[in-house]
C-alpha cells in the first residue's frame, strides 16, 4: 500500500470512530481506492508492523486497538451488525413513506446514518429530496403534514427528518460546482427510493467527485445507470409551482421552521447534546440542516483532501525536478561533445 492509502485508511477509521461505528475492509477498498481484494488487504494489514500495531481485524472489520481494548472487539462487531440491521429496517420504513412523496419531486432518497448503515437506537430517518423548480416549499408543506399523520398512524416509525431538500435548479447548480469531500460522500451514499435516472443525471453533473472517491463514484454511476425506466432521467430543469407561490410559502413556512429550529437547539443545549446542535441553511430553493457533528466530520474530510493534494503536488515536483535534472545532464553532454569537436 502507498503512504497516501495508509493515511486514507487512518482517516476513514477516525471518521468511523467519530460516528461510533466500525468500517469494513470492503468499504476501505472502495473509499481509499485500494486495488486489492479483501483477502489481500487483510494480508497487507498483518504484514505492515505500523498498521498491525494500531489496528485490529475482526470479522472483516477494521478496529483501532485502543478502542477495541476499551470496549472489546467482539462487542464492537456485534454492535456494528445490530446497527446495520437497524438501518436496513429503517430503510424499509423510509421507503414506505417515501413513495408518498414522489409527486412533485425529481427524486427521493434516504441520507444520514441510515444510508451509511450505522443507525443508533432511535435514530431519525433523514431524507434527501430534489423537487421540481419552484415547487420546493409546496412540497415541504405537504410533506410535514403527511409525516405527522404517518407517525401518528405508525408508532414504530422513527422521527422523520427532512434534512436536505432542494429544488432541481439549485441541485444542478450545487452538483456542478466543486463541493467539499463530505458532500460527495453523502451524495454517493444516498439510498434512492424513487428517481434513479434523475439521481444518475445529477452525479454526471459532478465529475469532481471522482477526484475524492474514484471507485465509489464510478460504481454509483454504473448502479444507477442500468435499466432506467423510460422518462426516469431528468434532461433539464423542470418547473413545478409558480415562483410567486413558492416565495410566499418560503416566507411563511420558512419563518416557522427557523423558529422551530431555534427552540429545538435550545433544548439540545440544555440537554448538553452539543454535537447535535445544528444550523439551518434556508432559501427559496433549498432547506438544509448541518449539525456540529457534521461540521466536525467535514473538517476531517477536508484534511484528507488537503493531504492528498499536498502529496500530488509533491510527486509532481519530484517528477519535474527529475525531468529538469535529466535535461541538465543532456545539455552538459552536448556541450562536452561540442568542445571535443
């Protein structure tokens, strides 16, 4: 393994620890772009004294030895399996309600802990949806009412959180512009309920994601580009309701949600749940929650990207120096040849 891959592995293990989760060999291969099988990567871990002294392999998961010593490796693996089972059960519940949301949307997906398969007990179900342009706030109004009714009728359903909603025009602009690596990671991890073709189209607008996660990005393009039903792909920005109605609902409903967010943050502060305190990014075409935990993870991902960029510049500089050195030798040889003549 290269030094960059080792640093990436250490960072992804740190990110998993921040989420209270474990990461598997298979996931590391995809995220760190390691051209090895799981068996080969396991062998690489065991043969590298630095890696084997810091990490422990258990049932296909990579665990930090310090964490495993404190909590127990088998207990960590068992908890990880429970989280994944819980997440899959939540995804089924999310899909049932998500199918109700398809009218007025381009695509509907599950994001957050459930999309990563690391849901804790009583974890919210987070939705990432893209609506038709100028239809976002009508969608929000309808969705909040339906979510309330759905939870009253289904007591086993976790809290439904619409943490990342945007209209198609805003989504296209956002995906086309280069974003932080955590944005790419979240977008690629989304579990699509409806609109695979539209989701695929958005990923095609974001080739910069391949710089961060080349294997994962190409895999998601392949998965979502197969067997698309006719009309499922969005070739351009569709218009929903009128801009006037959307703006009116934004000012009314948006003000209510700002006040609700402020009240919830006060409760979280009193409960000393500081990592869950969040900021609300809100506009006529987007509504996004960002928690302190999310911002902490974003900083870790950005350090990972900066490290990769520094390594790339270093390697480029070394190649340039070698090329210049070779040119210098060639010039000296030519000069000597000319003197001898």
